[in-house]
């Protein structure tokens, strides 16, 4: 005769959870918290802070003594592109971990958002070519515009999308990115790079601090 199967754990008559249910619920909550914060962990934000400081700071070093302004050197741009590739790769890996097992409408919505951001990024640089074709000076085409416009536009677009998803940490970070970019334009074609380096580094370090605090609070909350 087969043994009588053990019935699944249920709540006690008074509505409280037994130890097995409580452990399962705790494990589920912990996994959800880890997935929620995996897309933008503190270390990734610190990496972004280091990248913007190195990339924009390196470009500033290559142009700060130029009279008249000609634009960033090829070496500084190469370093900036390598650093940007590093942070893009790290961000993509983090997103894959965060969306593991996620499918359907949520996954499609995320990829649509990424596609829109990539198209917006490409359009920004197409417009840069249009400025050069129209005869705008080097101070605009190779200074003010590339230093500030791409991240200002993407920051504001991203902030609007994050606000629609009620992701307030991402909203604040992206909106701050847009504000820093707009303010940097007042530094002129040379110092705009320096303002971007310092300002965006501060934004990402602040994001890292807030994310770490949220993670700690979610894990210790009863």
C-alpha cells in the first residue's frame, strides 16, 4: 500500500504561517528583491561614475589648452569609446541577469524601450553631422553639442520612461543627468567636458549610495 501523501503546508487556523511557509515566503521575497535591484547594483553605478570621469575628463585634458578650439584628440576619443564599451557591456550583462526568466509583454516592453533609446542616440549624432554640414563652428560641432546634447536628450527621454514605470530612483538619476548636461553647456566648448565629468560622476555615485541603502533596507526588513 502506498504511503499517504503529506498534505501541503497551510496556514494555521488563526491565519499565521507555519515555519515552512515562512521560510518559503522569505526566500521568495529575497529573490524578488535581488532581481529588482540587479539591473542597477551599486558597483555598476560606481563603474559608470569612473567611466564618465575618465572619458569626459580625458577629453577635457586634450582640449583645455586649445586656442582656438579644434575639438578632442583622436587618442582621447579612443579612450572614451573604449570606456563607454566597457560600461555598455557591464550594463548589458546586468540586464540579462535581471531579466532571466522574464518573458512575454514585460520583456517586449523592455526591448522596445532599449530600441527607442538606441535610435535616439543615433539620431543625436546624425544631427551633429547636419550641424557640421551647415557650417557651424568647431566650438559647437566638436564641443558644446557632443559634450552635452547626447546625454541631455537621452537623460530626459529615459527619465520620462522611468517615471511612467514608477521607477523613481532611475527617474531621479536620469533627470539629474539631463540637468547636469544642460548646465554644462554654460561652461563653453572646453569646460563643458569638465563639468560633465564631475557632475555625472557625482550623479552616479549618488545613485550607487541610494541603491546600496535600498538593498540593505530590503534585506533587513522583517
